[in-house]
């Protein structure tokens, strides 16, 4: 699952940002260990290995790209 999320972040940055010198794995690892409001302030890593949690994290990351993140 981690590699899938890294690939998603890499794609998002390539589409919407500046991928030069961006380390998607490092960014994702930091994000997974910080409280996220969309998860009720919980850490995304807590949901890493659950099917529902994986879908929620993917949705949250995708919403960050479009600016609809809460």
C-alpha cells in the first residue's frame, strides 16, 4: 500500500507541481505520521493496512491536489 501511495503522490506532483528534487517517499512518510483533520485528527498511518483506511487516504491525497482538502 505504501508504494501505491508514493506513486499517487509522485503523479500528483508531476501533474500539479514541480517534481524536480521532490521526494515523494519522504513527504508521504512525514504526512502519514502527522494528524490529519479529515481523519478526525488521527494519524494516517493508523489506517495504512485497512481497506477502508487505504481508500480514505487515497481520497484525501487526491482532494489535496484539487484544493478540496479539509
